[in-house]
């Protein structure tokens, strides 16, 4: 009887031990590779660098893994100043699993020349990249929150959330100061991108074109910084090549003359024009685009033409800024003769399209100026 009592006592004790032990996640072995298991690292332990030899954290090398890397944070409520850098020519998978990086001394996440990254946002996680200090004093050496070289490539395939806030003269996602946006494909997730002063939300930095941007799904909210397009060019930059095949997209350009989707604007007091619309193709999705003052909803930035715009499907609602077209040419201020306000080459063959021009701007076609009640730019070629 005593033996049975001891056995039961031990059984109860073991049950209590295993009940209160923490639940362990499956082990992730650094540098294992080839078995479908990624290497997991913590960004709040040091700067992360991924190169052709593998990954290092705070200077400690952890080996190469062909399956890719998971980057997380022990306490994502607290900001960290440590950064993620992908070196030249790297082609890998990166999963973000709840990170919160805020720094103005470097890009929180930088993809260097000729690198290709498949970026996964873990389901249910919120990932924050910020390079804006919130000050009204401009930083001469700002950084994009997710900064790309012009010849780099980024594919975002996600069920989580990414919020990217760029520093001065830089995009939220895309080019740094003077940089084009690279090649960006968004397949899913919730993406919130805010450009810094003179930068696009997604696309070019100050003076940079939008690059090649493709949206296939997800929920995208993109807002340019002052003079920047929501999606497209930074200040003075052309829209690049922008294709929307699905998803829900809201893009807002900023004064002076940033398009919602398309070209960037220019400084107050400058003569000449901002960026043209580039090449914009919309086949599906729900798209809302609002131009900044003198910026088209979809098309040209301040004083420039709409570029080439083809719409064959989707639900499109656009509003141009003052004197700009809803779809087509940007607007201009009175007396500025170094501008091209034409609509560009516009083809609409399908979808539901509602386009509202700004004061003196066409709904679809050319932009105007605030000197005349007439449309200043020709409609261009509209099909």
C-alpha cells in the first residue's frame, strides 16, 4: 500500500512539472541548411549582416543556410537601433517575425546592389521599420526605411504587416536620396509605407524614379513625403513602371505636385516640372489614388504629362490635385511655361473608373494651370 502511495505521489509531481514547463517551439539550428529549416536570429542582439558566406549577428558569424533566415526580436514593443543589411549579390529568403527598428544613423533594412530578397511577413506579426526622427529639422543624410539599390529586387509575400517610414529625402520602401526604387513586387500582407521629405511612399527617393513596382495582392497604403508620389517618383522623379494586378491600394501624393500614382513634384519657387507618370498598368484590384496639390491622381507630377496609362479592369477611384487631371497630366501654377500638361497616352478598356480632376484639370486628360479657366494641356491620346 505504501509503495502504491509513493508511486501516486511521484506521478502527481511529474504531472505538475510537465504542466508548468514552458511550451518549446521546434528547434531551429543555425547553419543547418538544406532541410527546410531556416536559421533564426534576434535583431535586438546586434546588427544583422547577410552576405554570400551566411549571416552574422553583432559580428558573430552563424553560418550559411540555403533555406534562408528568420529575423525576430525578443521584445518587439521596445524599439531597437540595430539594423539588417543584405550585401551585394545575395539571393535568399528572409522572414520577419515581429521586429521594431527605429534608427536615423543607417537604413533599418538595406538591400544592396544586385541582391534579391523574398521577404515573408509572418502571419499575425507587426513589423516596424522607421528612419524618421519626427523632427522638423531636415537630415541631410537620411535613409529609406527599407532601402534598395536600383538594381536590387524585393518580393513581399506575406500575411503579416509591415510599416515603413522613411527618413528625409528618401522613400518609405525603395530608393535612398537620389535613388530609384529598384524592383518591388508585393503579393500579399498589409503594407503601410510613408515617404520622408521628398521621397515616395513606395518608389524613388529625392530625384529618383519609381523603379519597377508590381502589386498582385494585399492591402497597400502608400503616402509620399512632401513633393513625393504615393507610389512612383520622389521629388522630380518619373513614375517608373507600375503594374497593379490585384489587392487593395490607396496611394496619396503630397504637395507640391506629387501624384497619387506616378510622377513626383518639385520645390516651391522652382521652374520646370516634376516627373511624368511613367508607365502605369492596372488590370484588377481596388485602387484609390489622390494627387497632392498640382499632382494627378494617376499620372504626372507637377507640370508633367501622364505618361502611358492602361486600365483594363478593377475598381478605380482617383482625384487630381488643384489644376491636375484625375487621370493624366499634372497641374501647374500660373506663369510657369516650362511644363507639359498633356494627358499622355491613356487607354481604358475595362473596369469601373471614377476620375475627378482638380480645379481647371480634366477628369481624364490634360492638366491645367490656375491662370485660366481652360485646360492648359491637351488631352493627349485617349482610347
